[in-house]
C-alpha cells in the first residue's frame, strides 16, 4: 500500500538527482517495479528496502538475482554434485596417473626377471646348446629345446640389452655332432653369429673324434658328419676297419684366399670351411692326403679319392692335391656360395 506512494516519491527524487544518462535506465526500472508490485503487495514489506537501493544499475542486477532466489538453492543442493563434478575434471587428470602407474610396473618385473635370468645364462654360452651334449638322445633334446624356446620367445620383444641372439643347430641337438655353440665371432668382415666348436661326429653307430676341435657353422657341421659317415662306411666295407678319427686342420681363420695380401676373404673367415689332412682307422692305420694321395690305385689312395668324391656331393667347394700345390697335403672343403643362386660347385 505504501509502495504506491513511496515509489513515485523515489522516482521523482531520482529524476532530480540522476543525470540525464540515467533516465533510460529509469524507464526500465519503472516497468520492473510495476511487475514487482502485484506480487509483493501482500506480505512482503521487507522488499521495499532493496528497492530504494535499486536505483544503481548494479542493484538492478541484484534485484533480478533477488527474484530468482531458487537459483541459489539448486546451487547448494547441486554443490555436492556440481562441486564434485567441478572437482572431478580437475581430479580426473590426477587419478589417471596413479591408475596408469600400477599396471606397467606389475607386468614388467616378471618379464624382466625372465629376461635377466636368460640373459645371465646366455651371457657367455647359451644353455640350449649344452643340453644336446649332455643327453645325445634326439627325442629328449628337441623337447627340452622347445621348452627353452617358448619362454625365450615372449622375452624377445622386450629386447634385453646385451643379449646374444643365435640360431640353434639341429645336428648339435640330435647329437650327430659333438660340441657346443659358442659366442658369436666378429673380426672385421669375418665372423659367424652362431659358431660351433665340435670335437666329434656320431655316425654309423659310433663316434669319430677330431684330431683338433673344429670351429665352424651349423651347415658345415651337418655336412661334415654326413661326409665322414660316408667315408667311414667305405673304410669299414673296403678296408675292414671303420674310421676312428678325423685329421683336422685349419677351420675358422680370418684371412684372404690362399692367405693373399688382397682378394676375396676365404670361407675360413666365416667359419664356413675346414681343412682335412687325413683319416685314422680303427686298426690304427693312418691315411693322409700328403703321403697317400698317390699311388692312386693303392687302398689308401682309393679311400682318399672316394673321400674326395663324396665331399663333392656335400660341399660346394672341394680342393685336393689336384687342385693346386697349396692343397697337396689336405682337402679343403667349404660351403661357399658359387654362382648367382649358390648352386654351382667346385670339385678339384
Ligand atoms: Zn682351406
């Protein structure tokens, strides 16, 4: 009731005291007040108080805010959710790190532990190769090899620094050759990643030792066993005495062919060649290339020619006394690549 008399008075007061610039504001202010009146006529006396303060633009905003008091209500209600929601985005970035941290460390330790164990074992000499030596039985060795290979496979991707990667040798696993795989050899251009040091072959039901250990690759080792086995069968059939041992000469040696100052590197430089000086039979007789190549018709000469011919079927290079003077005292056999497809052979 009093509002109707009070408002005009206030309006007049403002018109007098307020600059012209504020008149536009008062136009809207009056409309605003008229809208308020019907609602507040009843009990809301306290409202008049804010009205006189409303003249300032700042208060107008305050007046509008005053009408929607419900607005603040949702806030307190929502504060819990909004507050959380507001905090969540800030907290979310924080939580992920802790979540991401646990998983990686957990899976890694076991993998690394295995790798470390393998790396430690493989440090000098790989385990897998030692087993065939201990147990020549073919069935047991391959099974053990697979068991070793499977756990080693998953550790591959993790790539443990310093690990030595080599290739297993079937002839060694089966016990056809006696020896062990040794660390990779790297001497300038020369070398072999999976060299073997073998001391004997097991063929025709018995073991034939070498006069000196041979450092060679797996392919050579397998071919050597086959070749010696063939010579052994011939000796046993023709000379009534099997081969007891193989006279071995140079195997791994980083040098050029014929030890020349320049030219191609010898296959000896890649553990891919072997020089054989002769055979010792079980009866104690010794048949050497240097002394027994001639006469050709003698039993010893025949055995050496049979051996030479048999080698030509298993190696890509076979050089004997008839090749040149450098080979008058030994057979040189290797698995070097001849021809564009490595199918050519040299048999001299
Ligand atoms: Zn040679």
